[in-house]
C-alpha cells in the first residue's frame, strides 16, 4: 500500500516499493486541497510506475479548515517561516494512513509506504521518524490482523534523505519527475508557482543533485 500524492517524494516511494518487489496498490486523497493538479499527477505516476490499482478517496478536510492548503482565506506563504507553517494540514497523515491501513487490511496487504521526509522538509510533526514508529504500533494494536499476529509495517524509506538524495534515488529507479506536481499553489494545468515552500525545496533538491529541473512554472 503506497500513499501517492502525485508529488516528487511519493512518486519516488512508489518506485522504491516496486523495486523491492512489491505489487503496489496506490491510494490518493481528494481532501479539499486547493487544486486538483496533484491528483491528476498521481494518476499519471500510478500508471507510469505500474501500480496494480490506484484508488482516490474523497474526504473533506476543508470543512475543519486550519490550513492554507484547505482554506482559501489563508494565504500560502511565499517565504519560509519560523515554526510549523500554515501549510500544515491538521492530522493529515494520521487520517491518510488510517484509511490506507483499512484498505490494506481488506486486501491482505501488510506493508504501508509513505513518502515523509524529516531532512529537507517544512517541519510538519507527522513527517518525523518517531511519528511513523508510533503509527506502526497503533496499526498493530487497532486492527484484527494486528492482534491476530499478522504484523503491519510502515515504511518511510525517504525519511532520513535530503531532497537531493531523493532526486538521485528516483533517477536511478527511472522516475519521470515531469509527471509530478509538488506546488502548493499549482494552476489547473499543473504549472508551479515557483515561490511556495514546496517549490523552493523541490528546486533546491534538483540543483543540489545536479539534475535538470523538469518542473513547469507559471
């Protein structure tokens, strides 16, 4: 089970899981985010990287607000800020992993892959190694499969890598990053703003890796 946002990191994780020999079911979320370009990207990536199945689950995290990614009244910042930025979506990875866990249990899958990163990232609390370890413990306490001894594992293969390392790993695995969308404020055609934190981290990653940036900018 691979959480697939359509961005650079999640595309790399799908490639990593496939390279490890897994038959990959990909799950994406239409959660009330600002644009649908990343969902279109997730469909392209799932097809290109050979996912067995790709499911898009609809949620409405916008109804609780609290994030620049789900509330149009909150501007996406164009400069780095101190602390956890307003682009943090409350409990997003917990909700996403919980739903992915449910589908994994239905399918009989026991391995969940997620593209969180705690090196070149925006400081989100649900991207840290200790969070991944805690969710894995929860998964094995809260499911029929877990209590019957069929242990779940939550894999975060990018968690300790720099963005440049991630780009290089994806290059080795044949990921076409031109298919991906990382921007928080992409337009309807998927062109990036070039100014938000996600764009900055992505651009710096390609530059540090010495790889041409295939991102389409508005």
